[in-house]
C-alpha cells in the first residue's frame, strides 16, 4: 500500500508539470459545460452534448493519458528503476491507474453536472462512466507497456482512440458501421448513457462490456510479458 501511495503521489506531481496529460482531464468536461449551457437549438435532444462528449471523454482521456505516462517512463527508464526498487508491477499499475481513474471521475462528475439529471440518473451515469474509464485504462496500459517510446505510443493510441471515441457517433449514421461497432465497449457505454431514465442494463450491454474487458486484459498481459 505504501508503494501504491508513493506512485500515486509521484504521478500527481508529474501531471502538474506535464500539460499534455493535464489538459486531457479538463478539456471535455469544460467543453461539455460550455456547449450545454451556451448552445440551444430547436429540436435538439435533451442532454445531447453530455451524451456525445461523455463517450468521447471515456475513449480519449484515460486511454491516452495512461499510455503516454507508461511509455514516457519506459523511455526514460524510470519504470525499470521503480521495478528494481521493490515496486511490484501491479503496485505501479494500481498507483498510476487509480490516479488517472480518480482524475477522470472528477471530469465525469462535471460532465454529469452539465446534464441536470436527477439524483438517480446521476448515480447511474457515474457508475457507467466508472466502468468505461476502467476499460479504457486497461487498453491504454497495454499500449503503453508494449510501446518502446512515447512517440510510438502516440502513433498507436491515436487510431485506437479515434475508433472507440467516434464509433458511437458513426454507428448512428451508418448501418454497416453499426453492425460491427456494437461489439465495442464505447458503443455500449453510449447506449447505456442514452437509456439512463430506464434504470436498467441489458444482458447484451453487460456481456459485450465483459468480453471487451477480458480481451483488453489478455492484451495487457501479453504486452507486459513481451515488454518487461
């Protein structure tokens, strides 16, 4: 626990110095607030910008942040020094992952506040966001571990991020895309956010999310064994 806490505190200090990572946590929450309060169009669905930006936030912020952090520390050999200093791999990942998860959850709360939901819907929204952020963290950690440099991590992260972030939007306008996109966790997150008022999760939502999490975990384990 001491090692996890130490890594957690270290990452707070590093993020304040790294503006590229820091902006990931605040860009979409602020954009959601501005668009939700400042843009009013006749016929626009309720909570339109909250639904759109929440999925983009899940697909971008945690994934890119953890991939960039791990790849940078690998490139500078900081990660290897930590592992040689009795910091176990799972302690390091828990320290980094819990920090990014909490930071993203604070951003998720701001997005939720922009939606003017009732208490029950806010609770449901935050649970959905928490699960989606964890899924993005796992795939982002796999990319970071597998990449040799931060530049390499960025080149891999961008197309992956684009797929998960924009799949829900594209599936709304293209039937062929929707047939394949429905198997991604981001589309399932989008579907659940859009059905907050129903207060229920369908078996296909949970099943697809579980399969995604399992596959991401397998990818992470394989990347970890190969890289470290």
